[in-house]
């Protein structure tokens, strides 16, 4: 056994010890990535373009949630019981609503004028990058360039154990919110009239409009749905890691990786891609230094794009979820 | 209410006032962690005055601005076409003259003379330094990125990586890195120029060969990630790059050729001329390239990759070439920066930087070298001016808010830039007119 073998053996032992703790953290992160990835995938479905400014929707949701917590919890002791639950629901709602508002403004200002005159694709990308740049730097100016720690609306104690690994309250919250959001979204897209409209536009916009689907409205709604999930994810992320004006960049790049990994345009793919990426990334902590974790996610993105650009589940634009 | 909103004039007024509110926020006082909403409230009710003339609260001043601007746009909408036509008629004769070759060459020579005497006219040390660090370096970067974005139509958001490689190569060759230099003893930065340019071109090929197969939007995000990774590596590989502490001192370039001895010192003017000569060189090479077979291949790929492939152009080959050639000027810019500033730090090579350069290209006009140079000079002069004498309440980081807003505004109102490249402009209008009526394409803006 060579030096590499020893290295591997030593790290595999650590992995065995830490596996479940890392796994739980990975699933939580993965759910957050999935929630952001849904925004990329939906917009890609109807517009065939990557919404580069999605990271700033996430960031605005984070700040909105922060201010709610600051107002209701402040510096006091974290509440417990039903008031915790109420505050979390409120935070998710406000984060989602603010995310949806920012997404709508974004669509109106940075996308619709270009769409109306059929600009080349490069123009969309540049406009979206400009919008993203504008938004996060404006946030940096208004809220300062230092990070805020979000006041905790709950007591972060281990709720239960999986194979000896504690599962913190924070993770439980993410599991529950993520589960509710994904199930609702899946239902909405596959069962309701609204979801049918979105799927129709994703499949063939021209035909859909001939069948009486209002394209402008459908696109606006797509942005709202993606923005809601992104904003809510921003709140949840901010609860655990604090908020700062640049908070959107790295999670959004990873969420984009998740969307591509699962197959862009594919809703369930986005969720599965998020989970896989979150778990893989969390476990890779054992093998690489923390500073290079972002490099791992990016390496996955490049590999997937080169080897299987359609992702795990394939691009399934417009089909049921 | 609804009928009132349906009137376009009313809607335009509301939009104008909304934009004014955003500008108030952009220019207002900043908030901070202790008072996170300070910026929001004080942007509107802080007392201010219009150049000391009309003291009033900010919102009132901007409200008046909004009304005036609304008046101008209303006038433009009714009278715009006639005014435009008159201006075009008046400009027709001088414009036709500028098309003539001797006139063009004369204008260019005149501009070059202005560039040569400029450091003797403006002798303030701040501006002399700014001419090299803020303007020339950015002109180099902008014309390089223009090859990639403008000529070949590839959105590279990690362009800073090439600049960083150029700068770190200089440090390496001159022995300022913890890594031992290639040759036994430290070298003059002059030797770094060919090494850096060669290395960044290789980096362009290495990065481009796998990623340039990807579609435009994927390419953008992959290059963005690549730019980030270069920073992460530069920050963390202490043994190779010196980590976040930066490099050791990088020597100045010098010439020792028999009787000629010259050392580039601390003063920026010699650097100005050294860089200027390379700026001119790169401009000539890039404009010759644009008119060559390669340049036409880039245009063909940009306009329609499938059609280009069907007439025998290998898209991947030409895209990789664009990447490598565009990187060359960034590599040289890196050499200049490193040898002039003595030290380099990973924190100078961030995503913000790539986007800053992109703004120069977009403002000037993608694909138009004259436009890109103008864009770089305009924005960087303004940046230097804001750095030199910042207005009240301005922080250096506010610049990026303005640049972001500028990108969106340009894409909405003038996507071809200030001086549009003729080919590029025709393409944009063609794509916008041709597909009219094709709903699917109108929706997706799909030009492939």
C-alpha cells in the first residue's frame, strides 16, 4: 500500500466516523440548493435562458427574513414552542414574498424589454449580469458591507439522533420547509391549470399562445414561483449562516450546478440534483480542505456539462414535472 | 385609476419617478450594521441642494429632475424622429468624409499625438499614475475581452483569470514568488512579457478547449466559476503564490544594452510610454485580425454557428483561438500591473474586475475597437475622477452599482454600444426585425 493508500485509508476511517453527521448537514444544504435550483430550472423552461440574477433574489429573501427576525426576536432570548413555529412560518412567507417581488421587478426591467424586441441571447445574459451586479452592490451600500447574524427564533438543540449523529433544530426546520415547498410545487406544476400553462409554454410557446395561454402572464408567474422558493431559501440560509450582501453568489452557483446536474428544465431533477450535490459536497470535507469546497462543486459542474450536459434525469421541458 | 394608468404619458411619468427613486438610493448616504435602514430613509429626506442653488430635501430635487426628464422624453417621443433626421442630414457630409482612408489615418495619428503629449500636459502625480493603472491597463483588457465577446460572441466572465496569470507569471519569472523561478536567477520583467503572454495563451487554450464546446450561457457560468477558482487558489496556495499576503517585491524592468542603460523607476510616465506602445501594437494586431480570414470566421460563428460549420469552419478551433488571442493583451496588462505596483495580491483579481472590463466593452460597443477604447477611457477616467475627488456620500464600492445599472440600461436602450461596430449593429437589427411575428423566437430571443 503506497502513500496514497494510507491517505485514503486514514480519510476513509474519518469518513466512517463522521458519515451520518455530514450526511445530515449535506441533506439540509442540498434541500436549500434544490429550492434555489427550482428558480433556475423554471425560468430556463419557459425562456431558455439562465437567470443570472437569481442569486440576488435569494439574497433579498435573506435580508427580508433577517429584518423580520430582528423586529420580532431582536436581542432577546429565543422563543420556544408555538411562537417559534409562527416566526419561522412568518420568515418563510416574508422571504418568499420579497423574493417574488424582486423576481417580478427583475423580469419587468431586465428581461421584458429585451423579449419585446427579440434581442439576441447574449443581450439577456449581459442584462441579467448587470442586474445581479446592481442589486447586490446596492444591498451592500444600503445595509453595509459587514455580515449580520440573524437572531434565532428557536433553540438550536438536537431534536433526535440518526445512527448516533445529532439532528439539530435548524436542520429539522429546513427538512420540513423544503418538504412542504417541494410537494406543493410538484402538485401545482403537474395538477393545476397554472402548472399546465407553464408546461405548455415550456414545450412550445407559439402553440401554447394559440391555445389561449397568456404568455406574458405565464412568464411572470414562473418568475414569481421561482422567486418565492429562492427568497424562502434565502431566509433559511440566513438563519443558519447570517446575511451579507454577497451571500447569493456561492449558493446560487451551486444551485445552478444542482439544476444542471439534475437536468435543467426538469423540476424533480433540480430537487434531486440539489440533494446529491449537497451530500457529495458535505462528504468531500473529509478529503479536501474547507477552502477548496467551492472548487469541488464547480468541478462537478464542469464535469457534468462536459460528460452529460442533459443531467441525470435529462432535460424534460414541459413534461409533467 | 385604470384608465389613467392606461395612458402611456402617465405610465411614463410613474416609471420616471420610480427610476428617480432608485437613483436617489444609489447616490444617497450608505447604511451600516448599526443602522441598517439609515440609507433608505436618509436617501429621501436628507437636506441637499442642486449645486448650492435650491436648498431642498433630496426627494424634492429628484422629483423636479424627474419632471424635467419626463418633459424631455415626451418631447423626444413626438419630435424625436424629425430631430434625429435633421442631425443625420447635418452629419451626412462630415460622416462621408471620415470614411475616406487618409482622413481616418489622419485622425488616428492625431489621437496618437495627443496620447503621446498627454503626460506632459497633465503633470499631477495622481493623474499620471491613473493614466497607466486606471486607463491604459483597462484599455488593454477591454480590447482583449472585445476579441472574445465582441468578435467571437463568447461571454467570458472569468477574464480576470488571464490578467492574474499574467501578473503572477511576472512575479514568478522575477523571483518574487515562493516558487523558484524558471531560470536560476531572477530576471528582468521584460523577459516576463513573452513568457506571460505565452502562458496566458496556453491557459486560454487549456481552459477553452473543453469549455468552448458548451452553449453560450453555460460558457458564461463556467468561466465565472473559473475566475473564482483562480482567486481561491491564489489565496490558499501559500507555498506557490504567497497566499493572501501577496508576493515579494517585484523589480522594475530595465534595459542594459551596451551603452543604453535605462531603468523604469517609480514615476509612472516611462510606464505610460511602454504600455502605450503595446496598446498601439495590440490595437493594430487586433484590427488586422478582425479583417482577416480569422476575423470573418469569428463573425460567421457568432452569427450562425451551424451555417459556419456547414461552410467548413471548425467552430471550436476558432473559438479557442479567440480565447487565446484575447487573453494575450490581458497577460501583458498583468505584467505592467505587477512590475509597476511592486506587489500583487489575490484580492485584486475578483469577479468584480471581470465585470468592470465587460462594462467597458459593452458601453463602447461589442466588436468595435474604437468604441471599446472610447468606452474604457470614458469609464476609467470617470472612475479615477471619483477616486480623486469623491462627491459627498460616495464610497468607492458604489461604482459597481452604477456599472451594473449601466449594463442593464445599455442592453435596453443601445445594445450595440456608443460606437457600434457596423457588422454587429446590422446583426442585432437583423435579428430583431427578421424574426418579428415568430412568436416562439420572440419569446425566447433564441438567435441560434
